[in-house]
């Protein structure tokens, strides 16, 4: 739902049939006005999923391009789509903080099922800022580097990032609350994860 509560963006198969795919669903993103549904429903993004509102005019989403997943920023006013994450690694499940910043799950280095993984091969949460030239803010690499983190969720205007994590399949799934403030991350360290 948009910040004003007047619009909804959804990923949909509208006009297509589902062929059983479970990874790359090839959905489109549609925008619906809550003030005049269904008359104001329109496709705004082709081949996109996981929409997240950055502002009334900005939607972040993910899509697969070739073999790499990326997070993109779409401006409703201009129709411009810009890739937010580098093409060098996978990035999925955007959670918008505002119109320029977005938390995403990344895998910086691919691995095989039989590999003993290094920290870059785990799924981590990072914040990308489209208005800054700095490197992304790596969140979970500082709290639980050898765990897979999934589906970031933004709280308190981006002050806190919530995500699911899994250290090892036999240990179940945990919930991790981390702060996007690097000083807070350093202060709290491993005390942030709580078993769900």
C-alpha cells in the first residue's frame, strides 16, 4: 500500500497462466487506486515482483535479468526504471525505507550445495541508497555472518530492519532484529537474534 493509503501495487499473473515455476514467476506489477477500483487498475512494471513503496511515486521491486536477480527502482511520475543493485551478485525481496533507500537480501557469491560456504555465500541484508555513491550498508554481516537472512522488513522509518534467518536447517528459523545504525549493530552484536 502506498504511504497515503490510496494505491496498492501487486505482483500478478493477470493475463497469463501459471506453469508451475516457483523461483522466477515472471509476474507483472499492477497499480490499483483504492479510491476508484477496479477502474483505475493498470500495469506499471513488466516482469517484476515483490513491490515495495518508497514514496507515493516510487516503487522498488526485483526481477531476474539473465542469471542474476536485481532490485530496481521505478518512478511512477517519469516512468523511469533504474537498477539499484550491482549486476555482479543476486539481490531480492526489497523493503523500501524511503524513496532512495531500500533494504534487500543479497548473495554476493554463488555456492554449490556441497560447498563449505564462506561469509559472502550466505544470504545477507544490505541497505542500498540510490542518492549516494557510497558502498551499501551491510547489516547482517556484522551480526550473524554465517547465517542465511531472508525477507527484510523495515521498522521505525528504517531505524530497525527485521529479517528471518537460518543458521543451519536443523536449528529451525529465527527472527533477527538489527539496527541500520552501524554503531548500534556494533554495540548489540549477537544479542539481536531471538528464536521464533
